[in-house]
C-alpha cells in the first residue's frame, strides 16, 4: 500500500503536523517476525495485529530488562489508551523492527511510543502509542513505579 500524502504526517496533541520518526530516533529496537496468521484476506498484516506487535515489543523489553515478572511480580501494567497511524503495509513473511521509546513517565503511568519498520527501512510502516497504568497485581489499584523500573524506562526516553 502506498500511503496517501496526508498519511505521511502525524499530528501531535496541538494538532501540528510532524514527520514520522525514523528508526534512529528510538533507543531500543526489538525484532519481530510476522506470522502466516497475521495476514488478512487482502494479503497484508491486519490492522489489529499491529497492536499485538506493540504489546509484544514493550513487554519483552520490560521482561528482558528484569522489571516485569509476569508470573510472580507484584506490579502489572494495564493498558488504558492506545493509538496507531498506518503509513505502509506489512505482510508475511516479513521481518519487522519495532522501535520503542517512552515519552512520559508519571507516578504510576507510562506512555510508550512504538514504530514498526520493515527490515531495512528507516521509515515506519506504522507508529503507535499506548499508556500503561501500573497497578498492584492483587488489588488492581495504581501503585508508584519501582525505582529500578523508572531507571530502565529512562534509558529509552524520547520526545513526545
């Protein structure tokens, strides 16, 4: 799919148009392999699958960074907001690079910025974000981010 000229720009909260982030703007890159089942009847990755890639890339980063224990940890992240802008198609069997950044770290919330890039491309096929609110696993009440969690997130901070 060739994006329409208006799709080449993304808007910020003030409604200003900005260019999509290049791969080099992200401080962590995670490889993702597309799967046969990711393609839809139109022959490209279905739009809902992009959100799965976002979730996979971010949670893998947190698990490998030693701050998220999905089995025995006391703190978990709940998604409270998501968004995605699509610029080009991805399809099986492509390898993808997911650029991951953090544009906001609050007391208990984090805004992740993710770009999905076909291997070898510096221009994203899609850019998205999601916001996690971190909660106590047992009570599901918001909790302050542990310091080691904050420290890891600071290593991938980027501008909103």
